[in-house]
C-alpha cells in the first residue's frame, strides 16, 4: 500500500485549480487510492463560516492572517492529520503557501509574524507535494472577468496586488524545489493534466 501523502494546489486566481482537482480525483479513483479533497480557507464547518467572512468582509490584514491560521488549525487537527493517520491521501485547494502569497506578498503582513504562526499551528506538518498553477496576471484577470459574476475581495484587487501574489508564489517555488512543481496554466488543459499524471505516477506507481 502506498504511503498517504499531503498534496496542495496553489496559484493565482483563474489558474484552473478546480478543474485539475477533479482530474486528480479521477486519477485516485482509477488507482483505487483512498483520498480526501478539501480546501482553504474552509474544510471544516467552522472553517467554511470563516471562509465567507475572509472572502467578503473587509478587515485589517493582520486580522485576516490570524483568522486564516485559526481556520487552518481546525483544518489540520480535524481533517488533515486524522485522514493521513488513517492512510488517506489528502488534497487541499490552498494551504499556508497561499498565506505567504496573499497576506505577505499581496498585503505586506510581516513575514516573521506568518513564520511564527506557521510554526505554532503546523508544527512539523508540511505538504509532501505542491502543484503551483502559474499564469500571467493579465490572463488571470481576463479569465476572472469572463467567469466570475461576483468576485471575492481577493479576486477584485488591483493588478499590482495580483502581480505581488504571483511573484511570491514563484519565489516560494524556487526556495522549495523538492516540493513544488510549477505548471504553466496557459497550456492546453490536457497537456497540463498529462504533466500532473506523470508526477503522480512517480509517487503512486502500480
């Protein structure tokens, strides 16, 4: 039996994470691998309530960061760790890398504060594999304008914000090359999914 792993999907808004999560789900079903799909902010009943507040209520960036980590603590201790302990692979749409990208990169929350909260909340938990769906910001904004009837407060930020988020993600990927796989979201969906399958096959071989 394959050892369960913790997989996260990250990227700027409009990069297609939802589509690729569905592909990953189908991949695991085809391999008869036990898995659980979740998301941040969210994942638990309390986390989902906080998600609505975080995505649509204005607040100080530090308050936002604290709430993100509060939701994350619930997520880790009620979903992620229990599932992994039961040999279930966990796939999360966003995790702590998103806090670095959006709250540090986009909103300039002090990085030492985020580092402290990460160590406090996560302890030794880190994703085993992170797919970063990368997309030029002009394409990201164009996709959002075409697909979102109502944007959340992050999606509705200015271009400078989104550029800072993308740059932070790419820096994180460069600093954590063993964990990150950067996928070019301008490519055809089938080509991207072929890359995802190739990476997953190296872990979940028959």
